[in-house]
């Protein structure tokens, strides 16, 4: 997984992915996978390396977007982010 | 040294007491030979209790939103739009579908203050952070919203108790039952229990400048915002009284966001 992500650089050459395999809550009632290129054009699929990074970056961007929506000032009012849990289950 | 016994319970679930005389018996030493189940067997007006997994109250949710105007207004008062699992709509359903049960109910508690009550041997008040998961609490005024209460049931304020406590309030010493039966120190102080989500946040965020992210099947994000910065537009997240808040002056809210597509998506991608 790290190897695949390592083949692309941060911001993924503008490729973005939304991965709603189950009906999502944020945003509500949307399901499916959606991909966009650097011109904001929707495309059918991403190459494996871009897709791997798109999951990571897409999930981070979603969290950032909703924090911003809720008026959390990440620049001035957040000193640290504590992360717990599991990236992937080991079952 | 006085010991402190804190705890937490799943948010939203509710417990229906018929009377508190058996509960108060836990303060007597002679109760220790019996189990709690036996001691409290005629205390409740309802044996099965609704928990967060129930989603049968869509009609009740619409009624609550209608009472205050719309979803936007309900969000401004209670920090959330109406949700089926939230306690207000669950209480309304019980009051409407089984009025005799509702009538017989002396006290309605959340799972967290139910636990506190058992440990104390007397009714404990609802904690403001856990109380924020009911669609009934004015999260900026730190008191019940009368409008929401009236929409959900007659005399509901009496049944919930007017009294609310700030998170982490010490409420008294442990009931004698636990001292005699399990050897607790009789000076052990019982601190108000809270909901599972505010409890995880409090454990990991030592100050309001920490954002907590929990990765799992669903990913959750928790953060602090001042009540004065409460977003104007409703969204599908939740705002609660922040458990870092200990008095009326520190008016801090806790943001709770839940993203359903978490580790399962990552697993499919990376395994």
C-alpha cells in the first residue's frame, strides 16, 4: 500500500476520488465511486497508483471540508490532531 | 484518599423507572446477598429499552422539527437535526403508542445517568454532554428546550428532572451495596457518567485545540468550537455541550462528525 502511494506525489496530479461504497452520511444519501481529473472533469476510473492516493487524500479532504463547514479554524485554533483506531482491519 | 468512579454509556439509549424505592435500598448494607436484577425487579415501567440502533421513529422526528419550525431551527437549538436514534423521538413514540407505560414512568434516564444512579443508590441527573444526544436540550443555554419537551410528552421535564449537571460533577459517595459486596472504599466518590462519544473525546483531547480522529468501520472526527462560532447552516453532523466545559462561563461545544465509508473502503483498496 505504501509502495503504491509512493508512486504518486501529494495532491495526486489533480486526480480526486470519492469512495461511497455504502450510503454515506456526510454528505447524506449518496452511494458509488466518483473520479475527477485535474480539469474537474468526471472520468470513469483511475490508475491503481492514483486510486490508492485518492482514497487517502479524499478521506482527509472530506474531514477537512466538514471541519471547515462547522467553523473549526484549523489554521489558528488547532494545535494538534490525535488519531486513533485502525487504517485497515487485520482480520 | 477518596476514590473516583467515572463511567460512560452508549449515547441515546433510555431507561424507564416506575419508582425509586428499590434503588434507594442499595444504600442499605443488608441488600448485599441479592443480585441487582432481583433487587430492582419491580423498579421499571418498561423492561426493553430503546437504544441507538432503533430507527423506527421517522414520523416522530418530523413532528419535532415541525414543532420548532423546521430542521434548521432544531439544529440551532439542540445542535442536531432530528434523528431516529435520538432520545426525544424515542420517548414520543413510547408516550403515543403505550400511554399507560408513559403514565407510570416516574423518571426517564439515559444509560449514562442510569449507571450513575445505580452506583449512588439514588436518581442522578442527566449530564449536559450526553443530554445533547436527545434533540431536547438547548445546547447553548444549558437547559431543556421547553418547546422540544412539550412536543415529545406531557410533563416530560418532570420525568427527566429539571436538574442537569456539567460533565465530571462529583455527586456523592458510592452506595453501601457496592462497598459490602465488592469491597469499594466507602468514601469512593461517584462522578457523573457521560455518553460514549463525549467520553472518548475527553480521554484524548486534553484541551480545546486538539482535533480527535477515530478511524474504524466508520471514521469519526471530534473537535471543539466556541458556542459563539456555532455554524448558522444545519448539516448532518452533531454539536454537543463539550465535556471540557465545567461551568456556565466556558461555553464550548463539541463537534461530532461521522463518515460511514471508513476502513472498509481502505481495505478494499489496499489489501
